[in-house]
């Protein structure tokens, strides 16, 4: 089978003879005598498009044979027209060429190898076997974009064995036979089977998104070309919305968010203190000397329930104090405390009888009861708990 995408990555339509067509798990599997559809490989996704009126949904290299997966059968022996989804292909070309430029620049400056590359639907990722700082990565981005603006010629082809012997090129594995080389002047020379743009200017733009530590090195995510521009537009729109919400200029939103965060922390601290005081006030209203006492509050969180139990125990309102609050999932959050009795045993007993779950220490346990309110109160009354 002739691989037309190696003749030119810019072939959008072509004619080919159908050599075979069989029904498979992914639709129909079609083999042609030649194709411009690129099969998935080398980190680059497969092409999609139209073939003889059928939709090409995937393309794979199966044991050296390029198989086109279509949603309709094609007639064996017939000559059909293939049409590549050019928008998808060109985005992949931009991304793959951008990755080569970035990987080559990093290798040249730091000696790190690209040990993993994936072009996903949302971003491109590159795995390196060494670490970088974000500032160092941004310097690579600046240099890559300068080389894009220089509109340098990109070579993609099969050099002779004599020419190959003189080349210093990157490769993830040992290769034999005809080796396809993609080379960017002063940027990168690498063995690669993918499709690429003819000049760096067509990459348009390289923009790094994130960098994380990964398997002893780093994983970089980036976008190229139109994908990078669209990502910028999306973030610009989000920033504009945030700017309006915060009544702040676009360049001052971080300061506004920090101010809002500080104000929120102060408010939360005041609310927490007010809540603590309220729990102490509620606990102080209880009569002293009860053996078992139960308090049922409204919309209280675990921290508030713990505060109530602690204050009640400190005020000697009861030997055992149980604080409850109906939770959003329909159950009852609880905190159970005592200065003399083992709460783990009592918590386990109550959980078994009231469809509960939870646990804790000998002095304090917490969890949730899922029994109905009437069943809950009846059970507690039977165990001698006095409702506060």
C-alpha cells in the first residue's frame, strides 16, 4: 500500500482501489491500494473523513497493513474517492510539529529526552526524563515562538543511508531499514512517522498550560496553533466574567480574589467564634446532674456538635452527652461524649440499633444515624436519655 501522506501531508483528496472490505467489531474494515489517511501512531491520532460515501471513523496500522474503519461497506475492486477531514489533520500537523520544536529545544539545552508523547482531544502532553522550573520552560516557549515567527522550512523525508549516518537525530528506540526524519533548522532532528507542516510559521503558536512532576521527570501539557488561540479566547471570556463579578479590572482580578479570600476567612473565623459561643450558651442552659442527656439541634455541623458536647461535659450537665442534628442526606449526625464511660462500645451499640455508622475514641465518638426520627427518639428514651 502506498502511503500518500508521506508524499505530501497536504493531500486532502485522492483516489484508490478497494482491495478488501470485511465486517468487523468497529464497522467495516477497508484496505486500499493507496491512502492519504494517516493511521494512529507515534503519539498522533488517526485521520477521519469520507471514503467512497462512507464515513471513516478510525484508521490503524494492523501488522503493517493500513485498515480504514468505515460505517458502510465498499465494493471490492471499485475505485473510490477519499476526502480527509482537513481541520482535524491540520490541527494534528500543527500540534505534532510544535511538539518536535519544543522537545528539540529542551533536548539541546538540557539534554533531556522526550520519553512519552500524546496528542489528546484537549491538550498535548510531553513526558521528559528530567526536571525543569516553570521559568525555564517559559524560556523554551519564547524561543519556540521566535522560531515559529521566523517561518523556517521543515524537512520530512527518508534520507539515504549515507546521509542518515551523518545525522545526529533523536529516537525513542533503535531503528532499522528506511528511517523517516523530521528536521527543523536549529530546532530539532528526530525520527518520526507523523504528518507535519511545511514551515514553522504554520504552527502558529506554542503555549504551555501546565507542568507536573511525573516518574522522576516532568509532564508538560501544551497547545499549538488554532487550539492555543481558542484556549486563550475561552480563558479571556472567563476572565472577563470574573472581572465583572469582582468589579475589578482584568489585570487586577488576582488581587481582588485575594482580598475576597481574606475577607471570607475573617468572616468564617467570626462565624466560628459566634457558633462556639452559641453552643456554650445552649449547653449552659441545661440542668446539671443528668446521667444521660440528648440535645437535638438544627443545621449543626460536626464541629458545632463537638463544641456542645464538650461544653456540656465541662459543665457537668450529664455523665453521657449526645448531640444530634438532622443532616442533608436524611440521617442524623451525632457526637457522643463522656468523661467516664467508654463511648466506643455505646456508639457501636447505637449504630447497630439505629442503622448508623461511625466510631471514635473512648471519650468521644461521632457518625450518622439513618433511622427515622420517631424510632431514634424512642430508642434513646428507652436507654434513659433525657431530651434537653
